[in-house]
């Protein structure tokens, strides 16, 4: 254990750089994935049947191993961050869209009818009523997607996407146990930090909406 701590301290710059790179990859993925999921969710709101079909299709896609998708995309987009982001964005869709639809469609119909009775348009109802009430479910989905991205981004090091995965695989190739443990600790710490940040946002949203 002391050897690992000593290695972490003496190679702090290596782990810090890899952690920042990993976090940047996850952050860019979540931004793009959220925009894509928003578009899919809005399209699915037009039809409950289409929404169910979309969730089932995305669920089937989510079951495909990430390494297989990396391999399929390499001939088209090559090695590196671009391929990693495309695959990670695709994986996020099931979690983000499912949670958003559950939140939006789980609102009491009486509330929707009341907003219509007040003369609100469908767009106003969505922005002022449905989205605020569905926000906790949407943020919970974002939190789960973020944690999933941390793991997939580690595997993405196999296609030269960088991040903490490159540290882990380098340690595995050289059988450097402190390096492996150090990379693992940083991955766990990053996942916990992201989870804590989004949990704080989630609690703030719950407090603002008055939901529990």
C-alpha cells in the first residue's frame, strides 16, 4: 500500500494529466449526448408508441459491448477521441432518453389538463410545467450516464483516446502494480466526484420543485 502511495506522489503529474484528460472526454461526451437525447425525447413525445419503440431500440443497442462498436467505427472514423466520443454518446442515449421520458410521461394528467385550462400552449406546458417536474428524473439519468461514461472512457484507451485507461493498460503491459492501482484509484475518485456533483444538483432540483 505504501509503495502505491509513494508511486502516486512521485508520479502525480502523470495521474493528474490523465485524470483531467479523462474528465474532459466525459464532459464533452455528456454535452453532446444531452443535446442528442433532448432531440430524441422531443420527437418521442409526439407518440407513446414511438417512445416505447425508441427505448427498446436504444436498450438493445446499449447491450452491445463497447469494444465491438469501437472496432466497427475505426475503419470510418479512425483511432482516437472522435471514435470514443461517438460510441459513448450512443451508449448514453438509452439512459438519458429513458429517464427523460419516464419523468415527462409520469406527470399527473390532471396537472397537464389544468395548464391547458389556463390557456397554455403545448410548448408553454412543456417548458413551464413538464420540464421542471421531470427535472429530477432527467438529472438522475444524467448522473447514471456520467458514471457509465467514466467506465467506457477507460476502455476507450484501447483505441488511443487517452485518459486514465492509458495509464491502466500501460501498467498491465509492464505488470506495474502501483501504476495499475493508482490508475484505478483515480478512476474511482473521478467517478465519485462526478456522482457527488450531480447528486448535489439533483438535491437542489428536488428542493426547488418540492418533490421527494
